[in-house]
């Protein structure tokens, strides 16, 4: 049986107006910034996170985005996105979804000989199995032209000592991205990933020990732009991937040139 080709639409972000985007890990950082940008583009935004209080605050932030024109409310759903039963509930509450962005995932560090498997299991589960679970839940529900966007990290290609488990997990997400792009192509569902460097997010500030703006400025001084990127700059990349129906199986580095220094 022949299958219709991927639908053609404008590759500009305007294509997301009126579309529903599910953001998993949407209560802070890049996920929240994506929700705010999507809201400004007229998308219907569904934020998913575990912490109800932080999720409520994130919904309020998105609702307050200046210039937002879409009438639908921003929906927040508290759930563990690594649990397939919870994911089924999320999709049922969200209704029809066009695109899914996955920004959630832990990052466990420690040297090999001092870090047993149990200490890194949660981080590996949230990165790899979390992505896999989201794909299983989303694939049969997304329309032709729909997409799933995962996130990985710079250390997948520039590993540092003490990060073996974390690097293996994010590298596996990149491999999963390419495999699913091929597998889901007959459904005309696209799968991509963004390989991020260090951005000025609460998670990064904690990892860098950079609690103040001055410390953040110092941490970014060595990078090509002379600073760390903002969450909004990071969030623009998945929005491009959602918009352009001719991009699938791509892993796009967005790191401010950190991979070069």
C-alpha cells in the first residue's frame, strides 16, 4: 500500500501556530524556554514535569508571554515521563499532539571505580529509557508531519573523566534518534535531537557551582560568543526542527562553539 509523502508546509516557525506541542521537562530551563517561545508563536503548549509546584509556576510564566495570540490555555500535567502508564495518561489529557520535545533527564557523574551501577541507574533510565518510553507513547498518536525531538549533550563527542555512564546514556539517545527516524518514516513522523553545550540554566549553574551572575559570566568567557547561551537561544533549535518537515534523523549541535575550544 502506498503512503502519502510527508506533507509540505512552511519551514518557518509560523507553521507551529495552532499546533499542540508536548514539552516533557517543561518546568524549568530549556523546556520552559521552549514553552514560552512556542506560546509566542501561537502554539498550544502542554508542559509535563514531576514537581507540581514548579509546573504550576511554569504554566503561569507561559501564560504571561507578551504577544501570545493563541486562545487555548497552557496545560500543565504532573507526571513521571519515564513511566509508560503515566505517559498514556499524559497523552489522554493532552488530546491530539503534533510535536513532542523531551528535555528531561538526569546526569550522574563519578569515576568508574567509585560509582556502582545503582548510583547511575536513575540517570541512565531517565535519559535512554525515558526517551524510548516517550517514543513508544507518541509514535502511534502523532500525525503525518509530526515530530519527536530529543536532547543530548556535548559530552557525547567530547567526554571528560568521570562521566562514562552519563556520556553512554546521551550517546545512546543520539543513536536512538537515528534508528527511530528510519523506523517511523513510513508513518511520516520525524525524529531529531539537539546536542547541547552548557547553557545558563538552573541545572548548569548547580553543576558549575556558579550561583551568581558573575560566576556564570566567568564560566562562559572562554567560549566563542564570550558567554553562556540563554535558555531561549537553546530552545530555538527544537522549534526549528519541529517546523521543517524535511529534517529527520539529524543531531544538531547547539553549543556556542564549545566543541571547538
